[in-house]
């Protein structure tokens, strides 16, 4: 049985984290699976099968650290990655997989001739870095990091194309082009349908349109601009409510802005939810109105629940282009505003009467197993 170790920053609530848990549970039927995290005590750890081993460096969550300690820890991992790799990761693994961009990919890149290295790329790499000098230096460093891997896995064709746009001449250690594969994220539909039936002490407002997003509170997700758009619509008498499930570093800033605009009764931050599916099922419109995206796994979850979906034009379009009950809007304040206004005025509850969704887990897992057995 092949031994595989996956690396991720932590198993706190998040899209990539949820995908890794579902994927690891499925693969553990045929492979010896270990998951390595930098930070422990993630909410999703308890969802792992009993036969999956868990390793970590720090036995606490990232959010429990002071700002200074976070900076020092990140720097230590970057500067002393060989030490951390040898102490916590190196073993008799056939394959080492860095499942997330950033620290984990740098950490797993440490040379080891006895293992095969794979890096997973979830995001639009052209948007991650920014455009200043610091960003260019970071991008140059990461190019050398990715060249230490044998295979790169992308969660969408768009992500692959954007990556190659940035790194046209990327080569492995033998100066050969890297293997690049597109494998859509694995998801457990039965689990989502079952969890969506869980009873919650919460009801949406039946007198208006209820928009819902599930997103980490970071600039990428664009919650700040949604607050401004929401307030503009409310001022024009277009009654609706916007709910956000999620947590993150922007939380306090967003709460302050909501309070400044006196919209705390109509733009509601629900916080982190281990099970967001009952809320998704009950909402009128599910949104992912990000500034940029990878594949947007939460969209597959919304599709499984048959929800009407509104997204901005990002790489996530790949997730809904064959899903009839969806709308893709211009990735601008004006584009989002115009579509939300139309939905509220017309009291739209579905974009089509045809509710369709096909997500072939078998093809996804077969493709991945074939890669791992090469």
C-alpha cells in the first residue's frame, strides 16, 4: 500500500480544508494516508477517518497567536524549512503532496530523492501576489519552489492557464517541463444533502430576498464592496437581506463599516459555521461575488442543494458554466449592483425552471488514483 502525506496549513473551516478531508477519507480506502498541518485543533480534524494519521508542528490554532508571534512563526518556517521538514515531515512516504499554496508548498519543497512531490494549486496565481516590488520578489521565490515539484495539480483549467501565464518557462530540476494536471475537487454529495437537513434555530425573512455567501473574511472575497452595494440598494428602497457565513482577519473592519452605515439589521455576519448547509438550503440566492477565485468548491455544494447561484466573472465560472440555474455578472461594483437590483425588483427565486447538476466523483477519484499509482 502506497504511503502518502498531504500538507495543509490547518484543518480549520474552509473550502480547501473540506475538500482535503473528503478526499483523504476516500483515498484511505486504498492508500496509507497521513495529513500534516502547521497548526492543530482545526474543526475538521474530527471528520477524518480513524485510519488517517495526523501530524502537526504547533498544538494550537493560528488565530490563538498574537500578531507578533504569527509573524515570527511564519518567518521561522520560511528560514528554517529544512529543519522543520526533517523533524516533522520526512519519512518513508512514497508521495508528498502540498495541498495549499504558500507556507506548506515551500515547506514540502525541501529536497528528498526518495519521494515524489506534488503541489496542488487552488487559486488564480495572477491575483494572489499583487503588483508591487515585494510581490514580484515573492513570485520569483515561489517559481523556484514550484520547480522542485514533479507534478502540479490545478483545480480548474483557468487556474492552470493563469499559472502558465505567470510562469511560462517553468522547469523541473532536470530542466524538463513540469507535469501539469487539471483535477476538479472531490466532494461527498451524500454528506452535504444529509447535513442540509439538520435543524437550526434560525429563519430567513420571508418578506424579502435573502442572499447568502459562505466565504473567508479576506479582501479576495469582496465582502467590503458588498456592504457598500447593499447599502446603496437599501437607500433606494430595495429591501433585501445579505448574510455572510465565515470568519477571518477582516471581521472587525467589516463589522465597523456595517455599524457606520447602520445596516446591521440587513447585512448580517453570521460567523463561522461548521455546518453551513441548512443555511444554504434555506436562502433564496447563493452568492460567490469574489474579486478573484480558484474553482470555488462551495459552488458545487450549492449546486448539489439545487440553489440559484450568482457569481462574479472569475475562474469560478468553470464551476457553473453548465449549471443552468446560475448567473455570472461583471466583476465590478456596477455589475454586481445591477444584477442584485434586478433580482430584488423582480423577486427572482430561480434563474431557470430547470434544476440540473452533474458532478462525477468517480471520474475525479479515478483520475487522481491513476496519477498516484504512476
